[in-house]
């Protein structure tokens, strides 16, 4: 881009006390900008934006060019735009994306869709973003899940034999997948074959740790991210081999109706968690750290499974969701099978923050993700909850901010333009009214969001929050 060509000369000129008219079309004046790597704040800055990029960040007394839009950011704290690194928003993008943007989320990793034609749906959302029909969030997607037999979710690619792996991986690459997502029921040979072919094709593999795959094997084979802390639950267990064998028997038997099938699966996770061995946990965290794998804990989805009513209340679900959907979720959070399943999972969920703390202390990159698209999770608001849960689990506020900014940008290989507020980077950032490195809840205090250089002020953000309610009825 032409603006990036002149950045070095502009920076040198400004540093030497020279003057020039910067070719900016938008200037955000008098802000403090966070360096998410060091934690330092650069105060008394102006952010000059042109063509969707940050072209300079001089002192606030630098004149804005004639005709540029000037935003008074006095007293604002600027952080990079947030990523939700685990969502299921493709089918519901028309109401998910506005809510996310209103909460400072500027990028998402979509982890599966059950659309009949996932590639057409992904192409449609990319076109919608390009044309501006929906907020232009940064968007990466996998297409369908790769699972074993039987697959857990409709629309998955069921891989029965390891010999089928190359064809499956090649088809996903050809379809336009940004990465491959693996799931619970893959066998170890099939999993190994998927990872081997993905390595050959140069595409990352993210997802669940299949229940029959040892955690150390998964990271040594080259998984990029492991979701939901399943790897720690499995790899810390002294009964892993026993439970893996039981899961094989469960899959070979006729399927059980809801909630019996879910109860069996969750009981297997409970057996793993109840047999946690501290020595195994420590060794596994060290293995994660040396392998380069990243983890997306999604603590908020686990919390929602055991306490859905409190989760919805904290996210202001009754205000942000269409009335019919809020009522439906409230009914499902009441007495019923969900309470029985929650009882199985409650001790497992209670141990998850300890796994996050252990991984963070070992130096394993943590990504902030929510699993939005599932019950009881309000898009955007759930990410704020996730950041607070990460801090409760032992991350500093700065580390939690990193988990939603620089870390996903690095893992998703876009750190040359996203994840930081820097000269030469895309103008994706959030203006806050308070310092989030002192109190992570300040990420809720948003005064403006900038996405691809476009300014969304508080009034516009409030209008985005009203989109689902204005639509009425269940979102598609």
C-alpha cells in the first residue's frame, strides 16, 4: 500500500523536528496508546489514519491536515481491536457481527458451520464484509469439522480410515479453508494422518483433542491450537488409557438419545478430571510450552454450562438478544436435563482455572475465545466475561489483553498488520474510558471503535447493540 511506502521517511522527518502535511483522512487526537508487548503507555499521542492504516502517531500538538476528520480522544486509553478466537457465527453473522463490533471485537476465528454448503456460506460472508453489508470484521474460517465415526455434529467430514486423510485435507484446502479443525471422535491413526497431510500442504490444524489421542502426541505432531482445555483434562489424568478404551466401546455401541449420550460422554470427562495427577499436569504444561502449541481455554462456555442463568445475567442477555431468543434461553436454563448434565460437569469446570494458570506460568500462549454461537453466550459481551475469567485464573490484565490481541494475531499469522496499535498497522483499535491494565473490566468502558480505519462513535455502537432487538424474533 502506498501509505506504508512513505512511513519511514515520515517518521524520520517528525523525529528530526521537520514539518510536513501528513496525508491523513482521519486523526484521533490526545490519547494514550498501549504497547501490548511491554505494557507501556505512550501518552499525548495522535493517531493519523489514511487508507485504513495508521500512518503516524506523533504528539497531540501535530496539526491535522485540512479536510481530515478529527476525533477528540482526550482522556482515552487505546488498545488494539479485540479478537474472539473461537466462535460459531457464520449462519448468524447478521446479528452476531454488529454485537461483536459494539463490544470492541474486530476479528473472529469461526470454528465450524453446519450450513449445507459451507464454502458458499464462507464465500458469502467474505463478500458481505467486502461490500460493507455487515461490519467488516477480520474473519478466518475452517469450513466443516474433521471428525471420526460417528461424527458429533451435522455437516462434519467423517473420517473412518487413516487412508482417507489426504483426500479430506486436500478437499478442505481446495475449498478455501484457513485452517483445519479436528474433533472428539478421531482415532489416533486418523489424527496422525490428518496432521501429516496438513503439514505437507502447509495448513494449520486447530480444534479439540480427540478423546483417544494422548495430549503429548497431539502437540508433538504439530497441532497449532487446542480448544477448551480438553488436552489438559486428558493429559493430566492417570486413567487416560482406561477412559480412551471406554470411549471406543461407547462409539461402537448404538447411539443413545439425549440426554443419555451426553451424560456418558461428560461422565468420561469427569473420570479424567477426577483422576488428575499433579506430576502429569506439570510435565504436560512444559511439553505444551516447548512444542509451540497455543490454547484457547473458552472458560466462559464451561461456566455457562454449569451456571447458565448467572452467565446470561452478567452478559445482559435480556437486553441484547431478541426477546424470543432470550426467553428461549431462560427456559432452557431452568429445571430439566441441563441441570443433571451440569451436576456432572461442575467439578470438572472448577478445575479449569488451575489449568489456565499452569499453562500461563509455563509460557504457553493463551488465546481469548468464547464459543459464541452456543447457548447462553451473547456475542461480544461473552468475550468481556472471558477476559475477566482469564484474570481470575491468574493472568494479569495485560496478559488477558494480549490473549485477545497480539497473541491471536501471531498465531493466525497476521501480526505484521494486526494485533498492535503501531505505525504501518491496520487502524483496528478501541478507545476506552479507563485503563484496562489496572482493571480488566475497563474493556467494557468503550467510547469508540475503529475498524479498517472507519470510526464508530458511541452513538453508532449503541445502534449496533439495538440490531437484534430491532429485528425481533429468532435470528437466522
